[in-house]
C-alpha cells in the first residue's frame, strides 16, 4: 500500500474535520427539532390539515430517513 503524501494527509485531515462538524451540527439540529416536536404538532396539524394517520406516516418516514 502506498504511503500518503503530505498534501494527501492535509486534505484527509480537512475532510475528517469538516465531516465531524457537519455530523455534530446535524445531530444537534435533529435532537433540537425532535425535542420541540411535541409543541409544534398542533400547529402542523392546523397548518397542513393532516389527519393523525397522515401525520404518523410523515413521522415514520422522518424516523426512517434519520436511521439511514
């Protein structure tokens, strides 16, 4: 296996750092929104006129999206 050059190591370090920060901010945003979801459910139902079944489907796909 080839030893990485200095340039490649620098680029790898940048990718690792940016990947870390993107994941961290993404997870924080997800949990922030998830924590406030209970408060927003009535507003979403009033705005989009979802039935409970439709809202359940939306939430199911939201959770599946997160797990993938």
